[in-house]
C-alpha cells in the first residue's frame, strides 16, 4: 500500500470517527442563526426608512391627492345620532332654514363655532308654585356670581317688544324645541344651579338642490350677515381628488417657477461638471500643493445655502464689491443696480455663479473618489502605448468614471431642483422664483398644505425622471454588455 493511500484511509477514518453513531442525533445544527443575522443587522435601517422616509412620503402623497374636508354629511335631525340624508361638497352655497342648540361635546374644536348658554334655574311661578328647568341665557339677567365667576342667581329679562308675552317658558332640556315645564314672569328672581354650553346647529339646503336638506354643526358652515344664506366651510369626509394638482398647475407662479428651475439646471449642470472634472483631475495628478488645492476647492462645502446667497448679495448689490471694482477700474461712473425687477437676467447670472461656487465641490469629491478607484497600472499602460493626456482622459478615465458620473449627475440634479435659499437671498423670491420657493410660499404664506404637497410631489417626479434618465444614458460598459 502506498503512502498516499494510507493518508487517505486515515483521513476517512477520522471523518467517520467525527460522525455521530447510528441512533445518536448528535449536537443540533442551527443554520437558521446564520440566516437571521443579516435581517437583524438590516432591521434598524428598515425601521429608520419606514419612520423617516416611507411615512413622510405617504403623507405627502396623501395631502396632494386626498382632501380630508371635501364633503359634509347632512343629518336628518340636529344630533350626531341622526341619519345621513345627503352629502354636500365644500364651498357649496346653502340656504339656512333654521337653527337649534345642542350640548357641546368637550372634544369639539375648530371652525367658526357658534355657541349659546343655557341655565338650569329654579324660581316661583305666578301661582306660587316652584318650577325648575332650563332657560336660554338671552332670557336671564345674571345678578350674582360665585367666586370663580359662575352665575348663581339673577332675574328673568322683560320682553321689550310691543305686545310680547311677559312670561318666559322653562323647558325640561336645554333646547328651544324641548317641552315646557312652566313659566316665569318677567323680573322674577331665580337661582341658577347649572350652566350648559350648546353648539348651534343649522338646518341648511344647497341652493342648487331643493330636495337635499339637513342639519349640520355651526363649525362647518359659514353663515352670511343676512342669516338666510351661507356656504359649506369645510367637511368631515375625504375623497381622492386632483383639484390640488389643478390648483398648482393654474397657479400664476407655476410656469415661471418651472421655466426658471429648468433654466438653472441647463446653465449650471454642464458648467459645474466641467469645472468639477478639472478640479478632480488636478487633485488626482498629485502635483505640488495638492492638499492646498483640495482644501481650497472644498471650502464652499462648509457654508450653508443662505450664507452663500447673502455673500453673493453683498457682491452684486448697489454698494457691493462688483460695483466698487468697476468704479475703481473706471468702467462705470456710478453704481449699477444688478438685482432689480428690470435686471432679471443679472439675477439669474448671480444665482448661477453662487450655485457654481457653492456646489461644484460636491461633484468634485464624487469624481475624486471615482478617480482613486482607477488602477494606476491602467493609466500607465495607456501612457506607455503613446496615448496623450487628453486621449487618456477621453478613452480611459471617463469610461471608467461612468458610475461616479451617474451618482454626481443624479445628486446634483436633485439639488438643483431643490435650490431655494440662494434664490430667495438674491431676488426675494418674487422677481425670480423656483419650484422649491413656490412650495414654501404655499405652505407658509397661504397655509395650503395640500397645494404645497402637490408642488413637492412634482419636484419628486422630476427628480425620479432625471435619475432614470441618467441611469439609462450614462451606463458602465459592463451594464451595456448585460443589456
């Protein structure tokens, strides 16, 4: 038997010795532990994305296409327990047919809430009997209050109208339609034992529909001064709608904001990419003072958008740096106004310069990272075969940089769609406006969350479309071969 055969047999014997004997299950294997570890590691990321990405995205989309207050149900009686008889859209003109007070729930809030007070009183009737019941605040003159301001005593107000009944009816519930339990004469003294707050309900009918009439709380209805007409102020039932998107499209600033945003992208992105590529090649060349160039190129990354906007505002304003230079060189005799409503092109120019100075370093950092991943041997081989520097950049560096270029273009386009503070600082947001500023205007100035969400959704769609375009247009050679 050869030596190799002996080694093989010995190995087999050891393997057999390590196997559990027949009938002996041995130690349990737990492959599930290895399978569950990646899920445990990724769980915090999933939770984070769900809380701070997926949920805000869902809420933003819902606000843009869903109206929470689109319709108001009308009820057959002035009570939340009544049956729905019709639904009326928000803003519908209505005729007011009547009104009634209902006890106000503690959680009721918001809207143009109308209330009335009713007092539980006890007093002596004209025949000497004592009656206890409810009477409206309008029929009581409060003359005595407790230390906390609660009314505890008073008299019945006299009826001032000619021929009016001098008696005031006392009811068994705080409601004009409740049954009367007695009458009190005018100026009769009373004790007040309880106070009830009632919300006014209106019986309304849409002016364009003579059959749909019902009751609704006052906080949902705006009644005009004549007391006979009004409109549905807001509803309680939501519906899917495109009216907020339509309102965004028909907004007088929408077209101007879209044009300006796209114009800034067209002007900024090509220039910025060329500048960033040059800066990245300078860093990658490892020439003398490379670290100094790197620090100088990345300095703007430490400044906020608003700070950069204010900085360039100080350059282009009437007494700014640019006018001082031009006057010093004798090019102009007096300061020129660059940032006015009549010089819109100068504002665009200032915004482009500010964005180029502020954000070119972001693209440069991404390109430098991609250049660091290119093997030096590849560039040395191209140089050895006689390729010039321009040929190496065009035929070697740029093709290998496609993944980094994808990332840089996607990121920079998304940031260009979101440009906001620089525009506001240089133009005030009125002469020149962009989509991000209109989103803020709708949210802050007009308090319209739905239209603001429609603007935000539009910016998101533009961002996704640009990302898909770059992923298709700028692909690595391996991706092209796979397709």
